[in-house]
C-alpha cells in the first residue's frame, strides 16, 4: 500500500489506539507500551496490504490481536518468575520483591535472549530443541542463555541505590533550524511519546548501548530498541562504535545557575541598547513614516514593531547564515535542519518552559509580498506559530488591494480577518487594516535602519564569548562547535527584544497597547502598495 496513506492513517488513529490501550490496561505506562506495539503492527500491516475495505475494523482487529498476545506474554513472564532454577530465593528474602526485580531484568534482555530463557525455563525445552526451533547453532543458544543468566545474576548483586531512578524529563520549544522539507513535518511529530524524549536525553551526554538506556529508564529493552530504531532512522540519534548510540540534537537543559549568570551579563548590554540604539530608531521613523502605513497613524504602535524588527535584524556583528547550515542534517522526510529543544528536568520549573518568543516570516506564492511578525508575551495571538501560513499572506494582500468584496461568498474571509485582528471597524460601516504595512522591501528597510553605534559594537564582540563560556559547560562534546555558532549575535535574540520592550514600557518610552493592537503588534507587511 502507498506509504503516504499508511503515514496519514497512523497520524489519524494514534490517539484512538492509545485510548484503546488505556481502556484495556488502566495503567498509563502499560498503555503506552501496548499502544506502541499496536501502532507498529498496524503500520507494518498497512504497508504490506494491497487494499483495506474498512480501515476502522481493520485496525481494531489488529489492536485486539496485539492485546491478546500482550496478555499471553504477561502470563508467560509471571509463570517464568516462579521457576526457582533461574534465581534461587533464600528464606529471608521477600519473594514478591525478588520476582518483581526478576521480571524487570528479563525485560532488559534482547528479544533473542528473552525467547531462549522463556523456552528453556518455562516451556522446559532442551537447548538442542531450542536450537532446532530457532534455526541457530547449538553453541550460539548456549552462549545466549549463559549471557542472559549472568546479566540477570549480576543485576541482583547490584545495590538498589546504584540503579538510576527514572526522573521527570520533558522537551519543550521543539524547533527545527533549517529546511523542513516538502512535507513540512514539524519536530514535535517525532517526539509525541515521552519515551522518545527520554531516550534522546539519556544518550545525549554519553554514548550508550540500548541495554544501558533501557536499564537507566527502567523500560523493557524491546520497546527501547524499537524507539531507538525510530530515532536512528530519522537521524536524531547516531549509531557509533560498540553498538552505542549518541544523540545529535541540540538540547538546552534548563539550569537556574546558568540562567542567572547569563541574565546578569545580558542586563548590562540590554540597557546599552535601550540607551544608545533605540533613540536612533525614533529618528528613523520621523524620516520614513510616509512610506509606512500605521493604523490611525499611531506612532507608538509603529515603534513597537520597528524596535522589535530592528533589534532582530541590526544587532548582528557576525553573519552566521553560512555557518549554521554546516550543522544541519539531511532527514528521511527530505528536511535539512538542526533539531533543537529545551529540556525541563523539574516538574515544578516554569522559567524556561513558558512561551517567550518566536519569529515568523511568510511569503506569498502569488505576489511580491512578505509578512514578518514576532510572537511575544505582549500580544494576544494564538501561540501556535504554524497557524500563520502563505494563504493568510495572500488573503491580507487581496484585502488591501480591495479584491475582497462584501458579498455572502466572502463572509468566511471577513470573519477570519476580524477574528485575527487584521482588520478593525471604522466609521461609516468601514474597516481599517490593523497592522503595519510598508512599500519598502524587507532588505531595503534593513539597509535604511540605523546601524549599531561603534561604541556598542566594540563591546558586543566580548558579549558572545562571555555567553559561550557560560553555556559550553552544559553541552556535550559533540555539540560544542554548534554551541559556539548558536551563541553568536546574542543581542539579536528574541529574549533580548522582549526585555528591551519591557524596559521601554516600564520607563514610559513606549505606551501600553490597546486590546485590538495586541493581536497584530510586532507585525510588518512588505508589499507594493499601502491601503
């Protein structure tokens, strides 16, 4: 069957499969394991099937069969735990505790080792018959059984305190730096399961085998191996020598100490920008306001967007456009990008998990129009940055050109324009465009904006090095060069812009935004005409 159809079907049914699993097991961890099995079986079956008459019934049958096999396997493991020949139990030991640990250790065995152990201890098969059934040399079966027993016995000798306990861990702000590919599959699509995130983080600072990862996460090896294969296939993890795995994502782990050190350095430079650069932007607006449309000629509203845009484009001392692509990775879905995410290790931590900013640039496919806007805590937009697309760019262009007439057929278009705040009601049953528009091209506007003062530029070079020296200790060896590249042009980041706008608002240089302005603040449309 067509792979695209299989992919689309899995995307549609992944939540239903998880609901089915949860209803059967009533346990989140077990339900996640079962849903992973069902999803895999459904996907592989769809790829092999020539035609499916009823997709819903087809998937339900597979889910029911996988669930039945899961119950049989659980029963087998429980019976296996009762075999005294594998791990003897003394009278002083807690049998339930030993059985529980034995069950866990068996789950860490490879598929082949686990099968051999079950056949030998549960089914009472001789090693010779096991070799015949599995079509393996007798010596190979003996070796795997020997290794499995040694691994289990060694684990029983380990101190419980030496085993790392599972900890809270979550990816946030998952962003792809580069080209997403023709299918535009965003990064969170590959990390919908917490297991994927935990595996990637486990192999981030040090290369590990699949068994080491499984034991660290207390997850059965079979599920860990399936997920590792998924991550390797999509090139988020690399396989290294010794059958070990290392994560190639740029993971930024939240750390209060690091954040405070960076903040202390940044405050000094942020104040410099406010004092030395922002006044130049007010002078710029006085000269070129005739080429820029602002709703109701509100200069305060215009300055919000100009300051944010100028700090993004002009507070740059090094061109990293030629540097960053060197770190991009070709993906299976035709994408070419760096995978980044913030890592929160504390369930109570909110500092960096909160939304801060994101820049969006949209290009029209039908006209020479570009729209930029920066989503921050100051606006009331939908924070899903994928909601703005090329179709909305064309819609706004059609509106300012007067191509959208007030007819019943255009009701949906007008509702969208009003709901998103792109137009607001005016006098005499009319409306006005509620965002900044300029006939200057984006590159032209950048060239006209004032440059960084020399005094600020000289100190700027030191800032990047200071920030890098703080951050590098929190990144593994394979990410050191990328860390240096990412920390260039520290003052042009969105976090700095947010702080500068906040300070200007606090000091009265900028006035508070009106409710209807919060939907379109920090937004500029570059096109060939004004309303």
